[in-house]
């Protein structure tokens, strides 16, 4: 192949599987890796030879699946989308330019395509650690850049969910193998979803009460305590649904929730933990809650339970937005 032909191939971004132009190599590579794992797990039932063949077939099918997903996440299109809209976003601050927000959007996009985590609370620490090396000329701290990065990540996740729903043939088979788990919609699965939301609500109650303890302004303490009571009521309502489904309610919150509350308490001892910092931590907790409720709504829930979860999800979003507004006003 001549140098000119190689350059033309590079410019067309040709698909390594089909040789068609317009492929997204990252998506194809990730899909192939995941497909190989899925194929190997299925092929393992046929012994070592089946495992080799399963991995090979899975890699090809997974490549198509990853390609289909990533082509729904065109980095150039994402850049254009946010460049045209960033000044209308709620986190935009007058005086900032796209050079400030652009790196945050790009980090959110790559976080959504390069990492397997499907919850923002899991991916956010990794992106925060990468911000210093990838911020380019941005003047934003991670706290200020985080909402933009989250918005870009959410948009990527939405596109990937849509592309997965449209997969057919071998790609769909690999997609099923890769996403196998709590998706059957039977009673036991519904109980598991509800229990996770109970845990999430208790985390919220304990977290808001801890924030109320650390807050200095009386009106802010009242806001935190109100939300703590709302979370307690939500946990009780979800517990009732667990019982209706034949499950047994569990007590306590998650390890993540305990770490969150402990972080607030430890930081408060340093003497520099003002109300804005408390609000920042409260928003972080609500980011986690939003991710968990969004994940629950992706499950095949019975209509009457979905209605309750949707209502609570809207409350979580309102709480998050209120906390963010209060933080920005400090």
C-alpha cells in the first residue's frame, strides 16, 4: 500500500472489520474485547477448543456491537452539540468560554466510551483524577467542570443505551451475553432493585443529617433536615413495596454511603469546612442517588412500582438541583 493510500485510509477512518469508512476504532476495539470475553464464556461449555472458537466469534460479533454503539457517539458531533449549547446550560457562568468547558465535555465523552462503569458515582473519581492532565487551557476547577463533564457523560450513556436496544443478529447475542444479569423482571429481581433504592434512601437520610450537623447557617440546616425526612419516608415506602413483593426489608445503608458520611465528618474537623463545602458534598451524594434511581428505571419494573420509583426519581432530581443552586449562591 502506498503512502497516499495509507493516508486516504486514515482520513476515511476505515472500519478494521468491514473496511467501510467512518468507523470508530475505540468503539470497535472495546466491543471486540467485550465480545471475546462473552464468546469465551459461552464457548467454555464446549471445552478448550470451544473456548478458543467462542472467543474468536465473540470478538468479531463484539466488534460489530462496539462499532454500532460507538458510531452513535461521534466525538465531532458531540463537540458541535456542546459548542452550540453550552451557554444555555444551568452550570454556565458568564465570562467563561468554550475553551473552559470543552475539555470537560471531552473528558465526559471519553469516560462514557472508554470505561465500563455505568454509574456516574463510579466513574466520577477517575475523571476527577484525570482533570489536571486533560484540562488543557481550561480555567475551571474540577468542581466547576464536573457538571459539564457529567452532562456529556449522561448524553453518551443515553446514546449507548439506544444503540444497544437496536442491535440485531450476532451483535445482539453478544450484547445479551455482556449485559446478562438482573434483567428478567421476575419478582426476585424487582425486590433486589427495591432494596438497592431503600439502601440509597437511607444513605440520603444519614448523609443529609450529617450535613445538617456540619452546616453553620440555620436555614441550610433546615433544608438538610427536610431532605433527610423525605429520604426516611421514601425508604419506608420502598420497604412496604419490598414486603408486597414477598421480600424481607433490610436495615442500614451502603458502604459507599457510610464512606460519604465519614468524609463529611472528618473534613469538618479541619476547621476550613464551610457551608459551600458541605453543599458540595451533599451534591456529590445526590449525584450518586440520581445514578442509582436512573439505573433502577432501566429495569423492567411492574407499572405500579415504576410509577413510585419515577416519582421518587423526580424528587431526587429536585433535591440535587436545589442543593446545586444553594451551593452556587454561597
